[in-house]
């Protein structure tokens, strides 16, 4: 008895969903495309928000930025839920390993007392700034338009909540619960932190989600993360015997480098859309970077002293070069 096995290829009638075929052609779509494009609710919303009857539930008119296609603001990392959670899980494993290494080797006890105090004074109050950034990105997700833009805003918000939690853990590790209480008192009352606190609170009152994107993710984070985690922690503290602190904040440095790709891509596409967009973005960027630099100067000065002016100016120039490359010259 002889059995002949044959392979039969069945061609599907459709290669992908209709809405993706209209955008990309009738070909297999990536998971990122399936989970991001043309999912924005735009019709049959039934009612307007009771807190703002002049606005639709999802309203492109809430921002001064105008886009022919809001889904052009795509994420170059192509994060959708699966890829995002897998990436962050790997990074969390690495961060947990760093915390475990520092604790198990007793590296905190080896920190010079002055350096330990400086790390606590610098990092613990920043957990409140990270929480404010979490709230701002949640607002961008809620009031922005187009899933390719709003989806990574929510991922960004959760990342910042994680950063706030890591900063709390660093405070507990270096100074127990008293360090958290002292950090809150500094955030609420210390003259060093009041300009930054005011910046964060004022930004939380901004109603334009794209202006908030510039104020938070471009201007403030574009200065805060390089200044605090690269210039102060990785360079200054590590060179003075604070390598353990640099290990505990490694996620912040790595996250900033990765998330900057998305921030720059959004800025570049929005600026390339029209001259009016570029003008509006430049106005926002100029106003908010000036405020961010002034707010961060006393924070940097408490760690670097008189050199803070020059270092903040250098980072301002670096941020200006970065945004100019994206098409926005403040």
C-alpha cells in the first residue's frame, strides 16, 4: 500500500483587516499595525463631556497642532502591549539584579556619608516630579488623538510611575522611611525645589495635550534626565565613590535614551506637517525650556555648586541641537 502526501497551499481571500488594507494595501500586517492604526474612536460618540460641552469626547480641536493624519505620529520602537511588556520585564529583571547586588554586597554601607546624603537630597524629591510626569502623560493619552500617539503616552506614563517607585526604593535603601518623609518636606518647602515644583504643577494645568507633550517630554525631561542621571549620578557621584547609586539608577538612564527616540520622532513628524506647526512648536519649546532650565538650576547647584550654570547651559545647547535636528528651532 502506498500513501502519497501532498502539501496544499490555501490562499486567504484577504491578507489583513479592511482598515489596514486601505492604509497599507492588502498584505499581511505587523502586530504593531494591527494594534495601533485606525483604532481611534471617531464616530457615534453620542454625547459631549459634561465638564466641557464645547468639546467632543475625542477632539482634534483641543490642540493648536493640526495633522492631516494623526496616525502619522508613529512610535519608531513599534511598541504595542506585548512588545512593551516583554521589553520592560527584561529591564525590570536587570534592575532587580542591580538592587540585589547592591544590597547583598553591602555597598550602601560603603558610601561616604556626605555622598549618601547628597544622593538622598537629590533623588528622593524627584519621585514627586516623576509622579507629575506620570499624570501629564496620562492626560496626553486621555485627550490626545490617534492611537499611534496616545498608546505610547500611556506606556510612558507607566514607565514614569515605575521610576517614581524606584526612587522611593532608593530612598528606603539609603535612608529608610525617614528619607521619604524628608524628601516630601523638601519638595513641599525647600527653596531648592520650589521652582521645579511650580513647573510640574503649572504643567498639570495645561489643557493642550501637544503643548503638554512639549513641556513635559521634550523640555523638562530633555534637561532633567541628562543633568541628573548622566552628569550628576553617572559622572560626578560615580567618580567620588558612588557607583552603587549609578547602578540603582541605571534604568532611568537607559529608559531616557530609548524613549527619546519616540519623543524626537513625534516632534519631527508634527513639525514636518506644516510651517504653522513648526512655529507653534518653536514657541512652546522656547517658553518651556527656559522655565525648565531655571527650575532645574538650583537642583543641579546643590550637587555641582558654582559649575551648575555652565553645565545647565551646555545641556540647553544639546537639547537645542536635538530639537533642531527634529525640525524645531527654538
